């Protein structure tokens, strides 16, 4: 028993390390052959998975989180087994097995931990997540401002820390600055905005029940990061988050005053670095065109890449089974990626998960002391929209966060009878 407890403590620390590597070192690793790579978070994920399976074998017992498993089961089944089917029916070879294993290592590190510990460890883990998110917000906000200062010649390039790490980047999407879009310590601006919208949802939902007004600051700072990433999907989601939060919060005036002051200070600061026209260029060009259909990035998807995929997918009656990116190149749509890989079977798995995430969130109106349920509403809003033009459901940070929310919810449900209002 002591041996098992020692392993669980090591596992806990490895998970914290895994989260940190996802937030700060995800793009970096080593190349294996021409098409494969091993990132730093992958190494930690493999260690977590091996350790988790070892603990389960030692104990020969797991604690099922029924709501979590019901929500993700169909989707995860598709993710794991379609690549394996590709080995037999689509000539996927070893790459099919590799794709399945990669998906497994995205889901298993935290999932196994939840199956081992159940809900009691969730509050302690949540405290760590809270601190790590705060540190990550400050670090990325500072670095995003430095990136803009360097770009506009106000600071020397020596301040670009990630430029020194670029030789170790193995992600093909590694882009530190595209125009005025900052990326912080992430692989690109899209990944930065994904973290920011996750953190915004986390702190917005905490404001509903946990009366810690410092969370208002973190919501504002994540909003600033989203603006500097120039992600329109994240910005629209954030606006919806704020509207919902204001509708549910009891101290609306105080929140409005604080957010107005913080936003004004930010605008003054940024006004000395970059013009507002340049900062909001990706957003204003839609207004100037008076239609989103004329937007350049969306036009490229709607009239080139998406029609090409839809045309080519007709050759595969049951889908490609293996990753469709290997067949058609970058697709830039989560829904279309899953449709191409497994047709309507895979789409059903995606829809099932998104619907159950939303239903879990809407139950907040029945259990109003479970603030984490509001986060599920936020999560559903972002995923439904973002999946049109990207695929956040294959981002390891998003996967980690989905499992974490269900784990935290199970803890809040057990504490509800004791009048506990937060974790």
C-alpha cells in the first residue's frame, strides 16, 4: 500500500509537470525519421501513462467517473479505433498504429489519474491548476508585449526568447509572429488563443460562486491576450462568456467598473506600441467588407481546401480511417476532419460529446453552487464555433482541460451536501 501511495505521489507531480510542458514547451522535441517527432510533453505523457497503468495493475481497481466516461466514450472509441481499422482497410501500416497510440497518449495521462484517485484529489489539483494558469497568463501577456515591442523596433531581438529555442521546434505549425498576431510561448497564435479562452472560461465561471474579485483581473488579462492573438473565434466566444457571466453574477456593477479600468489601461499601453487599426486589423476587415464571406482566410477554406476535401472524400465510402491530413493536407476544420476520417459515425461521436458537455453545463440552473458547470457551457460555446475553422479536440491542452473539468465536477457534486461552494 505504501508503495502504491508513493507511486501516486510521483504520478501527481508528473501530471503537474505535464501541464507545465504543454503550456510552455509543447513545440519542442526531437525528430524521429522524416515524418515523426517526439515532443517534450510526449515524454512526460508516456511516463504518466506507464505509471498510471502500473498503479492500476497493482491495485487492480479503478474508480469510474460515469459522467465523464459517458460523455467521451463514443468519441474516444472513434479516435482510437479508426486508425487501427486503417491498418487493415486503408493500407495505413505502422502509421495507423502510431496515430492511435498518439491519441491514447493525449487522453490517458490525466484520465488514468482520475480513474485511480476518484474525486478526493480534485480540489488539491485544482489549486495547482489555478496557480499555473495565473503564472501562464502573466508570462504570456508579458512576452506578447515584448514580441510587439521587438517587431516595431522598440527593443532588440535578443528579447525574443523563443527565437533561441526555434532550432528545437518540431511542430510544422510553429509560427512566432504572423503580422501583428502574437503567440507568446505557444506554437502559434491559435494555440495561444486556445489557452486564453480556456483560462477565461475557468476564471469567468469561478466568479459566479467564488467571490474572489481578483478573478476579474485574470479574465481581463486573458481577454487582452486574445486580442493580441487576433483570434476571432476566441474573441467572439469571450464576448459571449462575459454576457453570460454578467447575467449570472450578483455584483455586475463592480465587475463592469473593474473591467473598464483594466481595459482602458491596456489600450493606453498598447497605443504606445502599435496602432489600434493594426491590432484589430483581422476583425475590422470583416466590418469593412460588410460580410464574413469576403474574409481572405475563410475564402481560402470555403472555395479551395474544403471543396477539394469534399470532392476527394467521395472515393472513401466509409472515410479514410487513417488521418485525413495525410491524404488531403491541412483541412482547417474539425468537423470536416472527422467527417473525412469516419463519415457520419465519427460525426455522431463528436456531436454526442458536445451535446453532453452542454447538458452538463445547463444543469447549473438546478445546482447553482456547482460553478464548474458554467464552465461546461462556455466550453460548448467555444468548441461548437471553433470546430468550424480548426480542431481544438485534438489539442492536448483542451483534452487535458475537458477531463479536468469533469473530475472537478465530481468533487463538487460530493461536496454539495456539505454546503461547499467551490474548489
